[in-house]
C-alpha cells in the first residue's frame, strides 16, 4: 500500500489498480482503527468462505478464532498506537477462521496506510499456508527420521540418549544401548543391487520394531547400522534378552527385490548407562567396542562391553594399521602345505596359507589377523591378493616344470560377492593358469548360510573348471540334499575332529561317519591337522586316503616346496 501512496493512489483507487488488486492471488484486507473491514478482494473472500459483501463493514475479529477475538481487539488498538511493518514468514501458527467453522493456516503481512480521508488503516496480505506448512512439516520429519525406513535418525537418537542418561542418573535407574550392524550387508548391496539392499534395510527395521517395548527407541544411524535405546531396565538381563532376540530375528531368511532369499545375520554390541558411562559420547564409544568384539567373535552374535575391551580395541586398531601397511608394501607371504595321497589326475595338491611377519609385532598368527581383517573390511582386498599371488606362483612353478594343484581359502565375505567367479576367471587368464590347477576352499558355514546363492556361485566356478572343496566340514549345518546338489569335489574334515582320534570315541564315530558320507555322496575326502602316526593309520583304515598336517610337512615358502614334494614322493606318500 506504501507503493500506492508514493504514486498518490489512495482510496477510491483507480480502475486499473483495483483490477490488479482484485486479481491478486493473495487475500488483501484493509481495516480501520476500529477494526472494521473497509476493503476485501476476491482472494480473501474465497479463502475465508464469506462473500465480499458479508465482510465489508464487519469487524475483522470475525476472521479470528472465537477463543481469541476479545484479545485480538486489544492487539488492534496497540497496533494503531504503534504501527510497524511485518513481512510474511515472521510469525508462525497464524490461523484464519473460516465461515465453515474451522481454522485455516495462513501467513499474514501487515503494514500501515491511509484512506482517502487521511485516516490510518491497516493493510493485510493474507496467504493460505496449508501447503507450505505441510511441506515444512515434511522437511522437519525428514530432518528427524530416516527416509528409507521411517525410523528415527542419528540426531533424534543422540537427543533421546542424552535425556535417558540424565533420567537414569537422577533416578538411580539403568538404561542400555544395543548397537546393531548387519553382517555382510555390502555383499547383498553389491551382489544384488541397491534396490535389494534397500529391501533388506526396510525388512530389518520392521523386524527390529517388532521385538521392542513401546517405550524403547529404535533408530537407523546410517548405512546398515541401527541402534536401540532401552530405558528403565528392571535388570541388565533385559538388554541381553533384546540383543539375543535381535540376533535370532535377523538370522531368519529375507526375500529381497531380486526374488532371492538371503540370510543377513547381525552382530550386536551392548553397553549400560550410567554403569559403563555417564555421558552419551563415551557410552556410544563403549557400545561400539562391544559390537567390534561381537564381529571379531565370528559375527551373528552379541557382546557386552567390558573395560578390557578398550585395550583390546587399541590392539586391534594397531593390528589393522599394521596389516594395511603390510598389504600396501607387499609384506605378506603365502606358504604351501602339501597333502599326501593323490590330487586330481595324480597331480600333487597343496594348500596356500597366509603368513605375516611384522617388523613391530613379529609373527602374527593367521587366526588373529584374519579376524581383524574380517571385522574391519580388509578381508576383501586381502582375499584378492591371496588369489592373485597363488595364481602367480602357479605360473612360476609351471615355468620350472612343477605342476601342482593349489587350494586357496575363500572368506565368507568373498563368497557372498556375486563377482567371485569373475575375479577367479580374471586371475586365471592373467597368469595363463589352467582352471583345473586351482581349487577354492569354502567353509561349510559360509556355503550353507545362503544355499541358493551358494549354489549359483559354485555352479559358476564349476563352469570355469575350478575345483571346490568344502572346508572345516562337520562344524556347520549342511543339508544333505543341498550337499548332494552342490558342485563340490572334496570335503575337508575339520582338524578339531582329527586332533582327538583315535583316543576319543565320539570323535572317532564322527570322523568315521564323515568319511562314510563322503564316499556315499561320491566326494573325495581330506583330513586336516594330521600330526601323529596313530591318526594317519586310523584314517587310512577308514578309507581317507588324502591327509594334510605337520606329520608330513609344515607349510613352507614357495622355493622349498619342490624339495618337500620330492621327499614325500620318495617316501611313497605322493
């Protein structure tokens, strides 16, 4: 209206200006000092449901909620006594009373003008804010919740965690945090695509919600990491029951977008407040340590924070740092342990075993650094290095006239990646190795955790002509039907069973049963960890003609293998 005044356009308005105002999309009201409406354009009439004729001359209070009309009259008097300009967006929660008897969300700008008689009048621009408010609420909701799963996000979780800790401290109560991380989510995401990964995350969220109390808080912190806030625990065991239930829920199969069934599994860390920590940052650091311990223990389980974990985590972080350094500077080595008996077509077989001597840490046992590699994401590049190094060594031996079949261990994470067969094919082609000289060793547990995916991967490897051995057999949960269908050429009896034969009746029976089963299924069988003559004699009597262990040879560097093989041949063991 101030623009109109500069051009000396006051009431009555010129025709052209009146038409512009009447066509304006925003509602326009002119109100005098008594609060009476002097002018209303069509947009404001449409907004409030009254006709323009019904508005003119009436108190503007009719457009206010009945509950605030009396108070609003006082606001009018104060405004005319001390006028000011207010633009839209300065006040929230403004409401216009509709003729239909309900409130409408609006935004209002306010300024002072004068009518043709020089009297002060208030000029209001009124805009429907319903859609804008809905968009703002949607943005606020997005800022507080994960858009994929609809769960609370990290910000809300941290806010509620602070409050829960404060409450527990003030009232002498116990609360807990469970940190949940899916095992090998990356394998599903990479192998089946992001749509399948999203399906897995949404189903995980649904299952987690099912197992919680109404007062518990569930959040997705990012990626495949979820957190559960457990308030007012009666006993610490309540948190353990939740953790146990989460592990069980996420071990069940999930059908993803590709139509495939996956067995995601999850690891869970648990920490208590205020017993373990009295501030949110420290508590989250401790629960993360517990999660790390659960993953290190083999995944698919839960672990509770203990003070000793801080020292263990520090050691693991150093170990990871040194392992990454060793990988980057080619400080790892493969040694090869021969298997007595006959490999494929009379070709000697050896198993490639990873060795690491670190300048600072000395000789690091494989079970120690492999566990760290699996829990920190280094296992995939490490597995690629082992595969390529073994194929390179095969090529070098062939040039020297030595032909052997090499078994290479494949981690569970590698096995669940859909590109495993492609990587094997590339390594064979890169080093010009016949596929029959390579055997991949997959643990029984890895192969049976997702039988459908295992079958697809093993069939791809079989089509390449690569041998497949089921490692650590007897420790997993094989289905005989799946075992019969899978293109597995050899079963390797876990050394846990061999270590106690022939003295343990239970292990004798189990080992005998596994050897018999392998013969029934038409699979070759290999006994690992043979260290005594008594063990060897028992195995030979039972029909296990292929053995591996320190009784014959430890794993040796590549340059020593020809000498070891010659010795074994001379002894009639090859």
